[in-house]
C-alpha cells in the first residue's frame, strides 16, 4: 500500500488514487448522514480519534519498540486538561487553541515522567510498569475529588465547551453554501485535518534520522548505542511524542463528547489501542490506520447484527455485543501473534526479519 | 499500637496470598524468562469455580461440615486451574518460545481478555458474594478485649500458605522433578541433552503454578467474601509486583516480596489517612482550620489509594534495584 501511494513509483496511478481517497473522505459524512443517520458520523469520528491514538502509540511501540500498556493515561491527561480549563467546573472557558497545545504539553511531561525512571527496563518489565502507571493515573482521577474537588471523581466533568473559532461553534447545526452541516460533520472535517497533519509528521519522522535511530534501538539497543546513538534521549523522545499525540486526541475527545469520566480511560482501552497497532502491523503507518479503522468499525457492525441474529436464533439475547467484541479482541491478539505476527500490513523491515528468522530456524 | 498490630495481621494474611500467587509468576519466569500475564486470570477462575461448587453443595442440603465443603471447592478448583494453566502454556507460550519477547506477552494479554470475558459469561458481570460457610471467629491475641484480633480464617490462610510454600521448596530442591526444573531454567539445550523432557518440565511448571493460584483464589474469595470476573487483574498485578520486589525467578524472593508487599499495603492504607490529614496544618492556615471544624478527617489521601502502593513499590524497586531484594543480577537478554 505504501508503494502504491508513492508518487515516485507510480506517478499517475498514485495521484489518481490519492484524489479518489480525498474525494471519498470529503463526501463520506454527508453520504453517511443521508444513508445511515448522524449516529454513524459520530462513530466515524470516534474511529478517526482511535486512528490518531493508534498512530501515537505506534511511535512508542512500533518505531521504538517500547511496549506501553498505559497509553490511555496520556489520552486521559489531555482530556482532563481540556475539560478542567474549558468547562463550568472551575468556571474557566479558555479558548481551544490555547488549551489543546497545553494538554499536549502536559501529556508530554507525563510521558517523560514515565519514561525517565523506566529507561533501563527491558520489554516485559516496561509493559508492567506502564500498566501500573496507567492504573495510578486512573485511581487519581477517580479520587481527586477530596479534599479539594479537582476531577469531580467518578461522576466526571460535564458541559465541556465545544471548539469555537470566533462565532463558528463546532457543535451547532448550520447551513453553509446550501449544505447542512451538523455538529459531528464539522468535527469530522477537523479530525481529518488533524489526522492528515499527524500522518504527515509520522511519515517524515519514520524516514528521518530520529526514525532510523528508533528502528536501530528497537532492533538492538546495545548495538545502537555502540553506533553513537543517544539511546536515553531518543527513548524519552519516543515517549514524549507518543504522549503528546495522545494528549491532543484526548482534548479533541473531551470537546467532542462534552463529557468525560475516569470510566473512559480504563486498561481495556489501552489494550484496544495496542490491538489496533498489533493487528494492523507494528511500525507501518498504513497498517496501523487499517487496524484502527477495522477494530473501531467491526464492533459497531456487530452491535447492529449480533442482537437481531441472537434474538432470531434463541429468542433472546444471550451474549451482549460488548462481550463478543472483547472476546474477538482477545482472539485477534492471540491469532495474529500465532499466525501473522507482523500484522495485516507488516512494515517492510519486520517482514524481512521474520523471513530470515524462518529461514535460519 | 493496636491499630499497628491489627494492620500487621491483616497485611500478613494478604501478603501470604500475594506470595502464593507470586510463586506462580516467579516459577514461570525462572524457567522460561517470560511473564505469564494471564496468571491472575487463573486465580480468578479458581475462586469462581470453588464458589460454584460451594454454592451447589450448600444448596443441596448435604450434611457435610463446612470445612469439607470448602475442601471440596478446592479439590474441584485445582484441576480446573491446572487445565487452564496447561492450555495457556500450549496456546500462548510453546509456539512462541523462540519468537521476539513481545509476541508471547501480547498473546497472554489476549488470552487474559478471553478468560475474563468467558468467566463473565459463565458467572455474570456482578460481584458475587462468596458463601461464608465457615463462621468467622476473632481471637484477641494481645489480651486486651478491645485490642487487635486475628480470625480463624486468617490463621487458616497463613498456615495453608506457609505449608504450600514449604511443599514447593521441598519439590524444587528435594525431588527429581525439581532438579529437572532447575536444570531447565539454567540451560534448556543442555538440560535436553541430559535426557530431560523440556516440554514436560515447562508444562508441569505452569500446572504447579496454576494449582497454587487456584488455592490462592479460594483463599481470597473466603477472605474478602466476594468474587468477580475482574478480580484476577489487580491481584495478579500486585502479586507480580511482589515477585519483582523479591527478585523475579527466585522462590524465596517471591515469598518475602509477597509478605512485604502485603504488610506495606496494609500499613500504608491504615496510616496514609492520618499522615496526610490536613488538620495537622490548622495552626498555619485559618482556611484549613475552618474546614476542620466541620470535618476533622480532612485528608489529602485516603485509604482509597491503597492500590497505588503496590505500583509505587514496583516502580521504585525497578528503578533502584531492578533485580529485586534477593535476586541475582540478571544479564540483558532483550
């Protein structure tokens, strides 16, 4: 897919393909609204948000090879920074162009905070520590309502401000140039713009000096250090970049939903984002996007099919769609690792590694 | 002093349970250098299975004594967990033994999700009350009628755990299987050349760990009086922290780490409220003094932060002494 979209290899075909994808992305929300209702636009928005998260985690796990099981904590930090500074909770209504970067910066700080003490740890230890870190953040969010009410505890924060540029409010319905823009459609276009920026950053990062250094660290840290790579700073950078992407996504999530609570930031969400990265193909940007889109939409489709099918077969609902979704997640993780460990769209390097391993084994 | 003793007893009980679960992690790590991420789920299945057995037996109005019913619960839970442990090893670990380290960790996470949700389908998503068939009887061991107590359940948990740990040590250091296990953990290839069936030994390690986990599950269920499909996650995480604290791969370390972690957690939960009570600052701030008139328990951190302690211990140990208290320096295998 990467090769297909590379203008250097197939100039005409690539531009045609890009134009088609762009046109499809522009038309998509209106098509969804007229065919399936606004709810599906919301679902699409959440899917794009998960693509953003998966791309952020991909920097940490895919590029630098550091398994992070507490990634959702950064998403939570970004969401709470936005919610606290732009809601009636503290009666602060700061503009989003200030709060969103601030959320990214705070998440970035937390990323370094987690990264610094864990630099020396090996893969599986790191996984457990990051998992513990995610839980600590969640426990604090749940309990920081006493003695001074900061996070409002398990009730969460409501009535969070939507994005607003001058008089243009993102959650208001409007008719511009004969087209009816609902709130979710506006957010959709915003998300697509953010997504394109983040994909751009990721592509540039991957082929940069930093990206190659991460790859080297992932393959063999000691050899990388011997080649003169500053492993400490680069690992911290991976954590910081991944975390700040998570922070931005969190801020958008808070504004889009208008309500957040610690419930949205449990371990399962971290595992889900990780599944997206693993399923699509660790380290390959297009693979990660595919994985995130698949894992976001398949459960929604299940929600609309599992219930009627079960009711028809058994007369009542035996297993909730949510449970089936989780079972499928688990199964997907196991089967992927057993049969296609490099993911659906593996990165070229991983593919090469696995082939040589098979050859030598 | 009484509060201190009481928390010490509670911590010791909890610590013994952590230690037994931690042994499961440390045995597997010692032999194949992998974290069995799904071990917490094995403990949960042990608790749930015994719960079903106990409910079935008490519901059938048999005239069995309570202890026999509890024993029956354990007798059924242990083989079920052994089967789960064996399956885990076959599905998640054996095919990936030479794969990159991340691969078995991810399959284990996947299996852990599957086990949790299967348990949820079987036993419902709500916390289930664990039948209290053994009457809890507190004993005042300080002589003071209002002082610290130790209950019969706590005594049984502590004694059973100690017996199981002693049994495991005897197994590992006194039997032929133990020699095979230790040889496999040192060098699989050479152990294989010496006529040890590596696959059998690794499977048996998982199965023994799972059996210990099953008993631990029953103990946790009886102690807290509650069981839920998610209980294995946090318990597993704490037990893993305990194993790391003691030095992962080291049996004595897991026991020491478990008991230490239990005591730290109980004392932490018991004292953090008093230590961070803001009313001590009343002299410095009139605003705090005014609020303390209404609420003398104006604490910064209450006992609801209990779960944080285990993680803080884990992170601190890994930062300052990555090989744990009793562990030897492990070389990087990454």
